[in-house]
C-alpha cells in the first residue's frame, strides 16, 4: 500500500494548519478595540506636564550618570543632510503603524499560530506601556531645554504632533517611556525571524535598528525609553509561549529508474 507523503501533492495546506486561523472579523474587531483602548488611555495621561518635565530631568541625569552616548551625537549625523533628516522624520511618522499591521496581516494568512503568539505579545507590551505612560509621564528630549536637541519634525517636517504640547488633544506627547516605536519594531523582527526559515531572516533586525536611530536622532525618545521597551518585550516573550518553528516542506524524491540488462532475443522467445 502506497504511503502518503506530506507535501508531495500540490495542494495548499489546510487553513489554520498551524493551530487554527481565528475568524477574521473577530480579529479585526479585537485589534481595533485594543488600539482604541490604548489611544484613549494615552489621552487620560494628559495634564501632567510638571511631572513629565521633572521626570525628564531625572532620566537625562540618569543617562549621563550611566555614561550612555549622548542623543545629540545621533542627531548631528542626521542634521548634516536635510533630505536625511526629513527621511528620518517620515520614517518616524509613517512606518510605525503600517509595518506592524502588515506584519500581523502576513502572519494571520501564512502563519496563524505565530499570528496569535505575536498578537498576544504585542497586547501585553502595549498594555504595560500604557500603565507606565499613566504612572510615569515623561517629556521627550525634544521638549527638554537641557538636552539642547532640535525638534527635527517641527523644524524640517513632517510632524505628527501639534506645535503646542498642552493644546494637542489628539496625542499625548508626554508618554515617551517606554518607546512603543522601538518595542513594536523589535517584535516585528523577532516575529518574522521566528516564523520564517529564510537564511536572510535576521536582516529583519535592521527595522528595529533603524527605528532606534530614528527615534533618538529626531529627539522623540531617550535611550532609556528603548531599553524600557526591550525589557517589557522580553518579559512578554517569557510569559507567552512561542509556537514551534515552521518545518521545512518534505520534498518527494522520484524513484530511481532501474536499468535492466538487455535480454537476448532467443531468451525472450
């Protein structure tokens, strides 16, 4: 009896073979709901400007005490070229959400088990970040005079924030720590490395690396904001078990053709 070899036929794997693809409508509603809760939660953290600037002074002094490299060194690299600094501002404004959405959409369709894992990790990280934004309001370095840094988005554009932080009702500019720009970017890279088998998959780490340089160089975040995001992500990855890495497809080998010796005509008779 012939045995059925997995992956021999040209048929596609059954949907949800990695653990079950959840209903699309439910996931869209869930992700949208989580985003709205986070967005309105950040707005609840508004109105603490005095504490935010006081905490910013402490973070800045702590970084100097730890002898971390100055954020100004990264910003000076950007300011050497106006097109470069505009590109950095655009990356900060336009890549964060689309990259994360594309990441989740691809996982949902191609790696359902990894999608559920990544969505749960991102939800934990975002929830913990929201709690920190409320408990620890923090002014970004671009608003702290002691840093001497330039608000590159305001000077060169494009900017996603209002000119006056206190009057910006659509965003909380005093929620610098942790940096979800960096935390989400790092999770995108880790998730794609875990869900794929390409030998080039580690190149995805360029996304969080570029994001780190952008958030620091544009003076939207301190180094410690990124470190706090990485710690939260590490804790979430420890709590949520990772699904097994996708296995390589089994390729069926054609049976070798057996060469038979020529039979004399007399024998065939």
